[in-house]
C-alpha cells in the first residue's frame, strides 16, 4: 500500500521550515520512527520520523527546500505490502532493493534516448548538476556532521564539493577550498548599479528572528531604564566559590548569578513575571520562573530557557547554562528548549559595550540587558539595561525592579532576606 507522507505539525505556530538533510533515498527500507528528514524550523533543528515501516518509492523534497506543514515529502510502500513483496521471488530476495531503485533512474535518463544528439551532454561540464537532484546520491557523500553544517552555512551543496583524499571523505578544508573557488569565480554574486553584491538565502533561524523581533517591536511599547551595579564584592565571592562549580564540571559566571537574582526579583515583583491578553483585557500571572538566556550562535540568536530557576542553586544553574549554551552552538536546540520563558537575560559583557536597549521577548513583558563591567577607581561596575512593556509595567515599578537587582548584586545577603 502506497503511503503519502506529508510534513506533520512541527510545533505551535510553526508553518514550515528548511530541509537541512534528506536522510533516505528511493529504494531504502525504513522502519517506523526512523528519521527521514532533518528540518530547521523556527530556531530549532528536528528530525522527522517515518510513520510506518516500508520502502521509500519516491522522494519529493531535497536539501535546501523550504517546505510547509502538509506538503508531500515521501511516498512509502508501507506495512505488509512492502514486506510481503520480498518473499515472493525468493531467489531474488537481495535484488529487491536494486529493483526498487531502477524506476527512479529512468526518470532522469529517459529524456536522452528520445534525443540521440544530446547524448554527449552528460559528459559535458553540466554533468555535476544532476547529482543533487536525485536524493539517493545523498548517501554517496561521505562527510562528518560538522562538515555538512559548514557547507550549509556557506550555501554550498555538499554534492558539488570534491574530496581531496583517496577515500572520498569530504573534509572542512575541502568545503573551504570550494567556497574560495566559488568566490573567485563570482559564484553567488550579482552586479547592481553600485557594483557587485552577494546574495544569500536567509536561514530559518534568521527568518524566525526577523519575524519575531518585528512583532515584538511593533506591538510592545518599550521603555528602557539603566543603572550601574557595583559587583566588586560579588566578583570576589564568585572567584572564591567558583571552585565548587568547577568540581562538578561547571563554571560559576556572572550570568548564572544573575539568573538566581532575577528569579528572586520576579517573586518580589509578580507583574514582571506575567503576560497580557489585550483582547480579553486579562493579565496572566505565572507562578513558575523560567529564565531565557540569549545565546549568540553561528546561525543567529537563540533564547533557550532554564526552567524552574527559582528552585535551583547557583551551581545547578551554572550546569544548566553550560549545557544549553553547548546545545545551542552545536545546533541541537529543540523546540521544547525554547518554550515557556517568563523573563529573558541578554548578556553582551563577553563582547563589550555598556548600555543598550534590548527588545522584550513577547509574550514576556521584560528583559534585562547586561554590558561589560568596567573598573572605576578600584571598583568593578556593571551596566544594566531593563526594557519592559509599558502597557503593564509603570515607570516607577521599572525603577524599583532594577534597583532591587542592583542592590541584590551589591549585597548578596538580600537574596536570603527577600528573595
């Protein structure tokens, strides 16, 4: 029985994504739950599993395609139909996979017999073009995941890269060399009125960031208040007790301390830990404290969430921070990792700068921006920027909230007294 497998629901409010990898080809026998596609949707990377066991008879998508939920992706000869087809010709049991592949190749080769004259064309320079089209060639490419990722980020079809080793395995250097050749030959460039320009396809993460930030800025009336926190004493304590975190493979950072401080502040100021429904005229106060951490990655900005931050100590928060940062930079963040935040911290101190105006991450109502600490007359001072939704938070409350954070950083005992 032929099963038409269409792209399933990927998550709430996600209409589609970009195909990062097609993991099977025509003729492949798959099991139920086996990954068929790797999709980048929103800011998450996910594998799409097969709904049934069977043999892939057609592939309707390819690497780099933008696909939508409900779009036809594969045709699978599913269930008993695929399994029972093998026992009939017993002597040809091992030939079945080859037979299932043969119908796919004539689709590509069939046109040339009708036109004998063009037969030399497959040998001509255009020959490298066909390999990316038939998805079975995906399996013929030997390359590590990080090499494939680099090729995708550079906009290079991995099938067009020539391996430099006899074994045929494509390396990072092969991809870089191919990219350099493309640039030298003008690949990916256009000529405008003012000169040469380079056009690149926007990644799924960049598109998601673009759409979400535009929505946040257009719908939330922002106010940003700024202040300095003297963290001289706090930094001394961090260095003194940092070894306890190192003993469990973590690093006690200012961000980890800030997560704890913010979680305590949200309990003291519940209107900063809510969302609003303007149409219903309702305020949804949240009795859980999930702090999102803005993470800068090669693919763009991600905001994975540390859940129940109020229930964890600083060493546990340090472990969580290290884990989510590693997942984000490895491109392994799931949709669940990005959901449920009630407040966001954006720490740019590692890059530099002082004050800035972070954009509130809707449906949250506030975000804390952190700049690089500076040394003034022997005191270490850290710049803080608090942006909030003025529909629900008044200026006086904004001032009280940021001052509470400043005082908690300057006198850590406040966390035990009021947090």
